[in-house]
C-alpha cells in the first residue's frame, strides 16, 4: 500500500470518515443503501436508515453514527452542517462452504463479505 504524503493530509482536514469492514452481506446489496444515502444531509440519512426495511441498514446506520462522532470529536466539525460526500462499497473476503448433493457430489456455497466507507464533509455557508 502506498504511503500518504503530507499534501494529501492537508486536503482531508475538512473530511471525516468511517469504514465498516467484514460486513456479512454481498456488495451489491450493501450498495443499495450506499446509493440511497449518498449526497444527503446527515439527519436525512439517519432517518432513512432508521426506517429502511433492509437487514443491513442498521449496520450502515452505526457506521454513519461513527463518522459523525469522528467529525465532532476528531475534526471539530459542525454536526448540523454535515452531509455525506462519498459512500462507496468494496468487496472483502468470501467464505466458502460445501453442500452435499446427489450421487456423492458437492456444491459450493459462497458467503460474501463487504466493506463500506462513508466520508462526511461540512457544507460551506454562503455569505451574503
């Protein structure tokens, strides 16, 4: 993995991020939730995830709350002006299991894991 140089650190001062790893759901299903909250205000995204019927939405909500806490405590950002700048999903490991089939054969069962990264930014207030 490449090292982060000091110029990149200066660019990320207004950002807050949280990463959820080893989430037991396929990346495609997790991406539905990431698409739904991308670009939204933090309060709107939290209320969406609270009432979403998808199984994974509560874990995504926990990760979003972690990003909000990081913004408030580590970066001293205003929570009321935060929005979700990026929310992207990646693949993680795949657990392989075997299911016995007829005539002594076996079928492979794939149990995928994913990871999600949520990056928050603070909205810039327009001065009149």
